[in-house]
């Protein structure tokens, strides 16, 4: 993945850059699904830094974050990431393109990009402060991009990057799990049937962990087919009571949040380094509500208070976050090609059906991922 100076922008010869505009689904303000607008005149992305690449999007996938961002969630933090010096006027993020997963072909490389060349088939999870993949082309840093698994079509591959990068960040970076230390670990995944859950089950099983999953009764077949050892139906009876009757866990990955946080850490083996990691955090809501400075202060106070409270009971409390990582996706790509991880696509929509695809995500009850074919 080392970049070295190569001396020029390189373009995909069969896909010359002739256009200054492209097709995209954009939003011009925050709101419900009616804010989506299809345009043939979206600004074509430009390479501004030497480590960037332009990817021609073949397929995109949706996440709950897209629905939330459509409504303005995280706007304060994203504005700070896009414009740290606060030079632009408010609303300068519009027209905004959503879509966090991309699978496609490298079309153009910046001067310093050595790991990729035009024509390479790649996948990536796009950070939420960047323009997304519901468009024909997207610009990314080369370190966010990875060669896609050879064994998958773009439509299948695109279901993986964002949930993989999130699960990897939460399980590897935050919960300190990896392929060498998982075999004797008991891991509980709260919410196993959605995007993050279906990926996390497979990752942990391929590393030899013992995986218990909570989900609705009608998702049991799916999560078992992905390797879950023990499945608990949360929709009938007390899930807390059912889980309390089981052996203690080394890690809890919480994809559900809310009430679960009140009881889930008690399921961990105390004084053994066990960790509760939740993906459902108030981080962005605090900065949206209180502004950046006060919101960050509130976040610090909340996480510190909870971490200390949990430490007294002998367990660790952590917030997990999506983190873009081309190198993590390289590892995942190998695991996919080795047959250890498979895509879980619930439904595929055409590019003209983006609002319907978003509506499907908004309805909840995901069973894997919603994918949009672009090419
Ligand atoms: P999905 O919508 O794909 O999946 C959520 C799943 O949880 C669905 O299958 C749903 O099915 C199931 N579910 C709902 N309620 C419960 C419950 N009480 N117990 C068990 N299962 C339940 O979401 P993702 O997997 O993509 O993401 C999971 C969460 O993580 C979301 O809240 C998301 O916003 C958050 N997230 C946070 C990130 C971060 O950076 N912090 C990054 C990525 C995701 P059903 O309702 O039928 O049971």
C-alpha cells in the first residue's frame, strides 16, 4: 500500500474524461424521502490531492446512516470535517450526494497513487463527510479504497464495505479481537440480522469465536446459515433473562442500543478485560443539538462517566465507530475470495429506483443489505 510519486494523472483509457457533469441523486436540503432529486448535471468530481482516485460507480449500497443524513443527522460534525476553517456559508454541502458503499472501476489516479491504476476493480466505504456513491463517479483517497474480491460481482461486493469497515473498527480496533485471539472468546451480537450483524457473525466465526446472536424469530435461519452458534429470539419473552441464563461473554457488540445498554454489560465476564461496544451512540446527536464545542464536551463527559461506572463492575464500556480503511478491506477481500465471508443482499434496486431503495431501508427490519445498481 506504499504510495510513491509516479509523475502524472493516469486515466482509464476506455473511459476517457470527456464530461464535466454526471448523473446523480442529490438532495438540496434535509427532509423526508421527497427531497431526492435526480440530475444529469451533478458536478463531476475532481482530484484535488495527489493521493486521490476517481472511481466509476458500478453499484452502491444504502445504510441507516443515509436515511439519517437525509434528515440532517450529523450535519454539524460533517460541516466541520468538510470545512474546518468555517469559510463557507451554511448549506454549502448541497447538492449533497448520499450512499456510503461503492464497487466500481478506477478511472483516474492522482500523482502519488501507486497501489492502484486506471481500470482496477475496487470497492470502498466512503466517509460520511464526502460526496457519496449514488452517482456515476466518486472521488476518494487511495487509502480508503481496496481491490474488490475477484469472486464477487459489483452488485454483491458493494453490500460489504461500510458494514465491514464498521464491524472491523468496533471488533478489532475497539474490542481488540483478531484472528489469533478469537478462538476461546464468547461474543454476543445484539441485532444480528442487519448489515453490521450479518457481516460481524461471519468475521468472528471465520476467526474461530463462539457467536451468540439476538434477532427476530424469522431471522434465525439467516443468522444460523452465516454460522451463529446460539440464537436468541428477542421478539418473544425477556431477551435479558434468556441471555442471563447463558455463560458470560467476553465481548458484546451492540447494534441495537437504547434499553439494551441498561442490562447488556452485566452479561460480560467481570475482571477479565471483557468489553461492551455499542455502535448506537449519542455522539453526532450531541454535536447537532449543542454545536461542536459543547457537543464534544457533552460526549466526553458522557463516555467518561459511563466508562468509570462500568469499570467499577469490572467491565469496559466503549463506543464503536465506522472508520474508513482500505487495508481492512484488503483483508476482507481475501476472506471473501477464500469463501469465508459471503455477501448478504436482501434486495437490489436499479439506479432509477433510489427513492424506493431508501424507503426500504427506512422501513427497518433489514435482512442484510439494500443494493443499487448504477451501471
Ligand atoms: P440494519 O438496519 O441493517 O440492521 C438492524 C437490525 O437489527 C435489523 O435486522 C433489525 O431487524 C434488528 N433489530 C431491531 N431491533 C432489534 C432488537 N431489539 N434486538 C435484536 N435485533 C433487532 O442496521 P446496521 O446493521 O447497518 O446498523 C446497526 C446499528 O448500528 C444502527 O443503529 C446504525 O445506525 C448503527 N451504526 C453505527 C455506526 C457508527 O459509526 N457508530 C456505523 C454503522 C452503523 P428486526 O427489526 O426485524 O428485528
